[in-house]
């Protein structure tokens, strides 16, 4: 399958947090082995998805250009959108600039992320805003500004994304009424002290927290709940869960019920071993349970997939992926936050941070990836620095082969 000048071609789909990391690492380690990397992404802008709630509150973010970030690495950056994978031919169809191009691969790293799940609740696709892209976050911010200091905002979904968004909006638009709606109490995965701090901060920001509620319908001027009638709202933000694209599914690559590629212990697709899946688009299991979509876990999957491509190129078998969480960092506006330190299986430790120190910690976490990419371009980043292996929690011999 290799192209004329190169012995091996590794194609990386998606240049978000994981794809960029995977591409830079394969390029750095694979150059001397005759490996070429093609990186495909629809836009030249690297999207800091971790900061979409800041755009939603009207902030403009720093602009990072992907072509500049991969300059002088040997990576071919293709600005386009992958519309079809043909695993039997080992190629990908990419739509670029009104044209289309077929890109062959020896190994494919599938890193196309996920989007808000607006498919299951009626009206969410028509009336709710999402934080899927800077454009959608900006549209939401414009709508908030249009409300001119009076109006109601419903943030549906009170996981970490919903909490961060609600806090950011309440801080930046203090005269709007913000509701945070979800089934469980916010911060349910945190320890009691961190959770108490979180709740006190939501209260301080004037956020109305509705728990035990499932949104059953989104209307232009309200969200309907299973429990309590309807909540009148001028604008609804949807953060209830994430779904991967159906690109892999339509290629008959085995996926789970959220269309994420089911991978084996080394992150290769269980149906098509030439394909690695990483980040939000992968269904990854560890001995302690299933990884959930975060940058914290995604970047290690990218590092592992890159190292595995290199091992395969060297005719070695990929190693088993091992990962454990270290923290649950949550911003609560620009000056406040709460960080729950976690055991490898993401259950809370005793230690937590709050207030300004937590805000500074979170800012450090959010600003780290672009710095890492700059380093990864020039130096071989030691794996131990970016992949917390999870110690005993992942040392068990028996690894579930795949997520069902
Ligand atoms: C508001 C918000 C706050 C968050 N906060 C945190 C946090 O504090 N900590 C944390 O760990 N995680 C956080 N997350 C989750 C984190 O952002 C994701 O887990 C992370 O972005 C996943 O990285 P990824 O590379 O898989 O996907 P992404 O970073 O989303 O990158 C996917 C890339 O693929 C591209 N793409 C999509 N389709 C195609 C295609 N067909 N062809 C080519 N390219 C394609 C996209 O344009 C994008 O550039 C947050 C998410 C949100 C929305």
C-alpha cells in the first residue's frame, strides 16, 4: 500500500487534540523508517475544544494554525473532510476545495472526535445550541448578547461540560437567568467536599440547579421535562452527551452504540486492525472500566496509537494500552474552579483544590496541549510524561478485548 517515495503511509483523520499529537509523534519517530504522515482536517484552525464554553460567554480565543504547527515536520497537511473510508482498499476519500482526493494508507489513525448528541431528544437538533465548534459556540454567544440583559438560558446536561458552560454564562451575563438541568446532581463523581464547593459556587452565581430531570423535548421557548412540566427558556444549550460521526459505521468498521470504533487492548479496531481509533471517537476499555471522552485520556490514546504504528512499521507487535485518570478539573467562570483529584478509575481521592488556585490549575491544564505540540515537533516526548499508566488498576492480566 505504500506510496512511491515512502515505504509506509500513516493517515491521521482529524487534527484535534488527539490527531495532532498522533501525527507529530509518528512523523518524528517514523521519518528515519520511511514513514510518511498525512493529516486531514477540515479547517486550518486548531480548535481548543476545552475552551468552547469561553467562546460561548463571548471570549475570543488565540488562533493556532495547524499548518504552522506541523511546518517542517514532514507531515502533509490536507485541508479537507474525510467522507468515506474503504477499509478493503485501505484508502480514504477526502473532499477538499470542491474537489475530491483518494488517500491510501498502511495505517489509519481515526481521531475525528465527537459532537453533542442532538439526535435522540425531539427538537434538540432544531432549537438547541451546542459547543461543537467555535462557530456554534459563537452563535450561542450572539444569541445571549441579543437577549439584552433579560432572558432565560437552559443548559441541558449537567456533566462537566454543562457545569462549566453554565458557570461561564452566569458569570459573563449576570442578569440572565441560567438553569442547569440534569438527571443526577452536578459533580456526582466528585468527593463530598469538592461537590459541596461546586454547589455553593453554582448558587453564588445564581444558577438554578434542576436535578432528577430528563429533558424530553426542546421547543423554541421552553424545554419539556419528564418530571416537572416545562421550563420556559429563551435559549437552550445542549450538553447531554456525545456521539461520534457515522464515518466508521458506514465503512462497516465495528462501532458501539455511540458510533465509536470498538478497539482491542492495543487500540486497533477489532474488525479492521489497520485502523487505530483514539480520543472521543474510540470505545476504549481498561481493566477498571470504560474510558470516557476527555483530553486527559484522549492524548494518551494518541501517543499509544502513534507508538504502535511505529512498532508495526518495525515489525514488532503493539503493546497493551494502559491508562488511569489523575484529576477532574472544572472551571467555574474565569476566576474560580474546583479540581477533584482522582484514582485511576476516576473515583475521587480525598485531595481537591478550590477557588483561585483551582482556576489557575485548570488554566494550566487547558493551555498545555498547544505547548506540548510545540515540544513534540522538536523533541521526542517521553511517553511516561503524557501517559499515566494507572498503576495497579491497569496491571491486571485480563483485559476485556472490546467494549460491547
Ligand atoms: C466545553 C468543553 C469543555 C471540555 N473540557 C474538558 C476538560 O476540562 N478536560 C478534558 O480532558 N476534556 C474536556 N473536554 C472534552 C475534550 O474536549 C474532548 O475529549 C477532546 O476534544 C477529544 O479530542 P479528539 O481529538 O478526540 O477530538 P477533537 O479535539 O474534537 O478533534 C477532532 C477533529 O477532527 C476533525 N474532524 C471531524 N470530522 C472529520 C472528518 N470527517 N474528516 C477530517 N477531520 C474531521 C474536527 O474538525 C476536529 O478538528 C471538554 C469538551 C467540551 C466541549
